[in-house]
């Protein structure tokens, strides 16, 4: 109960909090077994940590045929449920049913799209400039990715990039020796957003084929990599082209737009898409094609 005290007669206002719901997060592809995190919705205020559900029953179906129960696994970042045998197949529809004590049962369904191959990657050097530190330089280059969009239906994509940075040692003879490497996820700011492309936080871009359906298409992106002078050099750029379902695209597009929203008092709110009936979250399929190219220096 909340009591509002003013110069007028006190009024008791009953604040009804929504019942907690199950939150399911699961994206799946033929490259990996089914996995799903199960948690509970949280109140907006005060901020609280995520409550993961450890005693859920998570059932997996292909169309209407039961496949198996997903089993709990500890996880490194968060606990999850995993299928020990079932692996997704392209162009197949899967259903996830989840129940847990104290919550309404939820169900979600989605399909694994057919994969789309990367036809070509081209790297174009654009020079370099001084970095923010005295011992840093910035490599500038452009990447062009070409693929053939299938014409039979609407297609959705998630294009992801990782830059390899090599640790090097230059010997007295002038030879360059590689002593280690790391990979850096490449993201894009919200300035790249338009009616077709949406930047997804620090994890590439999302787009659909409404402007190039059924055609060969080439996307070009400018990149820059900061490295330590004489101690590092750029290696391969790894490219992942995900053909994703409509649900995948709608969920992560709205998540990206919400996170990039200015949050001004009169700004338009962004409602995050969900395909989980009776709860919140996403259950969505994708197929991935991988390729890489050596970054010029």
C-alpha cells in the first residue's frame, strides 16, 4: 500500500505489481546443440540482478514430435539448459515448452533458415594515422562482402566481424616473429542505422533484403584497428554471415535500438520484440557461413 499525504484528505493507492514471468533466451543453429537460459522478469525499480531458474522443465519438439528434455548446465557467464543429443537442422521448425513452479508455462516456436554462402570478401587499404597514444597507430581499411540473396522468400541477416591482432617481436636481424594473438569484436554506432540496417551494440549489423531481394549484393564497411607500434600488427578479419529468422531479426533489432535510444523524456519508446507466448524473450534459429581475409598493411 502507498499513502499519498497532502492538504487534502489522505488517499490510499494500491500499487499492483505484475506477476513475474519466465524469460527465455535461446538462439540455435546447425553448428551447435540447443541451449536456453531460463530466468525471471525483474521490476524496473529498484535495479535487481537476474534471477535464473534452476528447476525448470524444458522440453524440445521438432514440429509436433517430442525430441528430448534439455538438461541443466553450469555455464561460465550464466546457467543454461542444453540438449545432449538434438542438433538443429536447416529449414526445420522447432518448439520449446518451459514450465517452472510459481510461473505460467511458456511456449515458443521458430525455424532454422537455409544458410547463405559468402561469395567474396575484398579488403581495401586506406592508409594509417597516429593513434591516441604515443606508441599507437591506426590502420584504416575498407571491407566489401558479396553474397547471393535467395529469391523465394524474405530473408534476414546478421553480419558479424572479428579483427585478429597479432603480437609480434622484431629480432635484431629485422625478422618479424608472431608471439600471440587476440580477437576483437567489431561493432558499429547507431549512426549507421537506416530503414534497412540496424547496428547491434558491439556485435555487427542486422539487415533484411527488402531492397535487394533475389539479387547479388555487396556491402562495404569502413574499419579501423588500433595497434601498438612495433609490438602488434593486424592479422585476419573474420566474417560471419548469419541467415536469421524474422523473429531473430526483430528481437535483436529492437534490443539494439532500445540500447541506443537517447532516453529523452519525449523520445519514442522502443518495445523489445518477443516470440515467447506467456512470457518474455526469444527462441530463434539461424544458419552461419564463415570466411576470413588477411588485412593489408
